[in-house]
C-alpha cells in the first residue's frame, strides 16, 4: 500500500511578512500626503489627524479590553490606518468632538462589531466618514481652501472643492469654460494647492505612496489602475461629447478622493476581493458608481459611497471569481 499524501490546512507558504508589517507599510505610504496637508493647513491638519488616530486607538483598546475581553491588538497598525484615513476624509476645521464620534463609529460599529481585523465587511474609515457626512452635512462640507501668496500658503478660507464648484456652476447654467476660471489648474491639483479634505491635497503625494505600496507588494496594480482607467474612459466619453457640460478626465482623477480611494481605501486587504479578476470587477464597479454620483447625484463626490456599495458585493465576487481548487476537475465541452 502506497504511503498516503497528507495535505495540511493553508497557508502553505511561509513568509516573514506579517499583518503588522503590512499595516506599517501603509502608514509609511501615507506620510507624503500627510506632510502636504500639514504644509497647506498647518496645525488644523495635525489636530484632526492626531485626534482621529488617538480616538481610534482608544476605542479599540476599550472595546477589546473591557467589552469583548479579548487580546488587545492596537499595536498591529490597523487602528492607526483607520484613524489616518478617517482624518484624510475630513475638513481640517472639523470640531474635535465630531472627529471622536466618527472614530467611534469607524472602530466600534464598522470594525469591532464584526469581530475586529479580518472580519469587517466595510471599510471602517469610510463608514465613519459617511456617518459624519449624513449626520453633520454642514460641518462636513465646509472645506478650507488654500490661499496662495507669493508661492507660499499663508492662510485658509472656507470654500467649495473643485468638484463642488463644477457641480454648482453647471446647475446654474454655467459652462466649463466659465467654471474653469474658478477652480485650481490641473498643475495645482497635481501638486496640492487646492481645497478639500486632508487627503485631497496632492495627487503627486498620493501617487508616491501608492507606488511605494505596489513596490512593497502590499497591494497590486489591479484595483487602482482599473479604477482610474475606467474613470478616465467614462468621463472622457462625456467630455468628448460635450466639453462645455462635462469636466475633463484629468479633473475627475486629480480632484476629489479618486486617487486616495483608488490606492488606499479600495485596496483594503479585508474588504476587497481575493482574486485578480475579482479586483478588476470590483474596481470597475467603484468607478461606474463614482461617476454616476458625480454627474447625476446630489453630492459632487461619490468615491466613499461607491467603495462601500462595492464592499457589500465582495463576498459575492469572491464566490464567483475564486481560484480553482487544487486537484479539482476542469469542466470541458466535447465538440
């Protein structure tokens, strides 16, 4: 009798790359964006980020220590990332107590109520952000705008984001040629001299962080590239049909949360699909929903809603696009 082959449970590949190391790679990748927001908004960016991170760490500690009575894992980096990403989706002048409430929703509702890291269905930072947007729409849409004076940013005033200006202008019958004089140039959007949340400042900084994550193999290119290409193609078609009624693809990609969402939120390892085919479907869905909301919805931005909606479809995507099991038969048609 031949010796039986014993196959143990996965994982079958040993690696020194732990979840903790992956998490801190993401933190490192977010540093360029944080530095730009700090330069633009000064102490406001520091306060929002510090409060969000500290609140997320505190709530996770309290819930694990006293409510769930499980091992405290606040040093794994996941709560820090949630705090940073939540801060990056907020205005720099948001009241501290609102940031704390958003952190509680992100950690307590979106993460720990599902069982903690690895079990949450929705991106915690985006759940916190959407909760604040729905609950406090006025405060959440008072975006400070960078004021440039002799190439040095000296102050910040309250104003609309480029996408908000475009949406409002088109609703009042203005053309893109007229609106173009009111919004920052493509170069300003790329470098970070514009208005919006902390994470909408610099496309260059976000790209540097995203490239770092791909280089470190924390994420793959499939979700960010597919998202951005789909956004470019969809908006490009509308723009070519009527450039006076629709913004160019560059504006849609460089403004708002498209880049931050593509590289840092849609690629969340827990709430994104496992397979490459699934990632592509997931990214296309996010891009389509985002553009539909931007062009026809009540909000000028739609990336947060789009990611959360597609998060809900991830289990279904994983079911239909899971890899073939080792040893299983391939179904074939006999011609």
